C-alpha cells in the first residue's frame, strides 16, 4: 500500500457524529485527534461529543425503534447481507484504515475485516430464524406461547483493540433482532467504526437505527444514557474495571447488560502434546494483534519435561520476528497502541525478571519513533510475578511449568478471570476433563484461536456476562415474553 492509498483511505472516512442519518459536528464544535501509533502522526480529527450529543443520538434511536422493529425480518436480513457484501468489497481499504489507526500488521487487519464481516453475515442469517414456541401446560388446562421481541434501544460501547469486529459483533445482532443503537467507539480508534457506519447507511439501514458518537468524555456521554429510562440495553466490551463501573450505573434501573471484559488466558502444554502444533498455536495465541487481545495467552504453563524444548522452539521463532510499521511488507509485530501500553509491558517484564524470570529474547522497549516493545520470551516466571495476575496486552510470552494435570488446572484457574483457555494434548479424555474443570467460557483444544462468528464468545467470572456470536448472540437483544391462554377445547 502506498502513501497515496493511505491518503485516499483517510480522506474517505466520515469524521462527524452520525445522528438520525446525518453526519454532523459535535454541538460544542470540539474535535479530537487520532494518531498512527507507529509514527505518532495525527491522521484524522473527529467530532468530540458531549452529553447533549449523546442524548440527541438516543432521541434518534428511540424515535426509530418502533418502525425498525416492524420492518420484516427478511428485509432486515437483506440489509445486513448487503452490508456484508460491501464490507467484503472494501476489505483492503478497511484493513489499511485499521492498521493506520491501530498499528497491527496489514495481514492481521485483513483477517479482522474477514472475521468482523462474518458477524454481519451471521446476523443476516439469524434475523429470519427468531422463533418462539407453543405448548400445552402439564395440567392440560391451558396453552403456553413463548415469543421473542426486540429489547429496544441499545447503547453499544467498544474497545480500541479490534475496531471493526467488536462493533459488528454488537451492531449486527442488535439490528437483526430489531433494535436501534447508539454506538460509542474507543477514542483511540474511532475511524474504522465510522467507516462501518457509513457502509451500513449505504446498505440501506434507515435513519436513526444506527447512531454513533465519538468522544473523549466517555463517562460524561454514556452515564446519562445508562440512567435514561428510554435506553433498554447496554452492551460493553472493554476492561473489567470500566465494566464493573457501568454495571453499577446500570443496576439502578436494572438495565439489561452484556459484558465482554478482560482475560488472563492460560495456555497449557502437556507432555504428550504435538510440540510443533503447540508452538504454532502459541505464536497465534500470543502475537495476534501484537498481544493486545482479550483472548491473548497470558500465562504459558508447560509440563516440566517438555518446557526446555518448547521454550527453545518458541524463542527461535520469536527472535526472528520483524518489528515495524504495520503497513510495511514482512512486518510481524506492529506498535503497541500508546506509551502507556509500552510502560505497562516494560513494568511487567522488569518485575518478572526481578523475581527470577530469564529473558530468552527481547525484553525491552524500542526507543525512537512510535510505541514499540520487542517481541519477548520470558522463561522460568516465578509465582508472585505481576504478569501472572494482570493482562500483559503486549508481545510478551511468559512461561512457567507444572508437574501434573492437577497442578496445571489449579494454576490455570488461579485468576479472577475466565474468558478463554488453550490446551495442547493428544489425550482426548484429558481434553474433555479440561473442558469440565477449567473455569473458562471458551477452550481452544489444540488450536491457538477460538474466535468464530458461529460460536458463542464470552467469559465466566470477572470476564463478563452474556455471549456474542453463535445462536446465543441474537438472544442478547431479544426479550422473552410468555402468553397464557385457556385450553381451546374446554367447554
Ligand atoms: P476500556 O475499558 O478502557 O475502554 C473500553 C471502552 O469503554 C472505550 O470505548 C472507552 O472509551 C469506554 N469507556 C471508558 N470509561 C468509560 C466510562 N466511564 N463510561 C463509559 N464508557 C467508558 O478498555 P480498552 O483499553 O479500550 O480495551 C482493552 C480491554 O478490553 C482489555 O481489558 C480487553 O481484555 C478487553 N476486551 C475484551 C473483549 C472480550 O470480548 N471479552 C474483547 C476485546 C477487548
């Protein structure tokens, strides 16, 4: 991709708020800058909403709700399908835009466009499969009818690390179910979401159904909406502390919520594992998105008999990785999102080393332009190291060992989080035992990536509430209503 491509893609992105089908500046006229993390350059300036803009967006969503819910499911499905086709057509430009604002290598951005688009296709297929049921009550005195209806206007708050997929995972099922939405993307990476909203409008989503507010004052804009009785649902993806603040706000009105929160994934390698597959899986589970994924393997727990071999093999591969700007050919590891992320990686690695871990490769921030941290392998991580309890969110592969399955499971579960776990073993029964004993919402058995639009993505414990994707995804945006009737044969 050339500099001309970059300029063209950036020039095409809408930079206003999208309210009731119109792109407009913030009421205050305020804006904020979006940066390329690999250079620090300002690449766009977008509208900076305040509380009044947020409320206008909610007004639009509320006004559009009844008409959108009345649109036949097949029509909603067709609109989503058109949006999927447009996303696929524009995949290269969207991927470039994502790399520019977020930093990851272009090939990975293309992967996210493909993955994120699949939620739109999946939801277009689910839109026409919402059904209820009819039955006789056990006493035979009546009939029970169960029906589903859209929950109503939703607030969707998304993080910066997967700017397309985290938005499509919420917007598409909400629209399929017949809900209208206000989307609040992360201020670090709003551009991909703005481009997506433009595509949805082009695909025929009516005015007011999808509204987007970009802002640097997330709390000021979102809290009044959460406390507004017209809002019926909050779906949030982000960190556990912010999720828990939002849950507290939502509790006042008993607002329906879905929460996709932080992770601390264990990656277990047993002594019977196919080590080649385990190494490939490890690299995917750790370095995808430059380690900035809720599903990123955070703690590598390796059986002591194979640990040296595993560490030697991953070190060879990690040491050969190329760091650089995500738009350049041959780059494996892009920048982290900002200085704070680099400071955090540095702090966590230094702490682990001070407690006895050994750096096999990497282990330092990269001075100069952009916010880079070296691809790193740490061996012999000791109990008490902060990175065992904290999401690293960077390219740091940290290994410690276990002696048997019982110890592996105990260590894996020794966290407040429970989003995803990975396990490599050739023993099928062990794989099944792990599915029953690991405290996790998802398990990758002999694979390093679990994300798929057809599967229910989500966590247990402090990793969240609810699921996105799969048959479950659309249910988050539907109410269950039950109707009782008399026995129609009774005299
Ligand atoms: P974050 O919690 O800082 O921000 C997430 C979103 O919430 C952003 O849009 C932000 O502007 C907004 N926000 C922040 N404070 C708010 C407030 N008081 N009121 C309303 N909105 C507020 O998280 P992040 O740094 O953007 O994302 C990284 C985190 O997200 C990690 O913890 C990661 O594990 C998690 N994550 C989870 C999943 C999942 O599916 N479980 C997926 C991706 C990321």
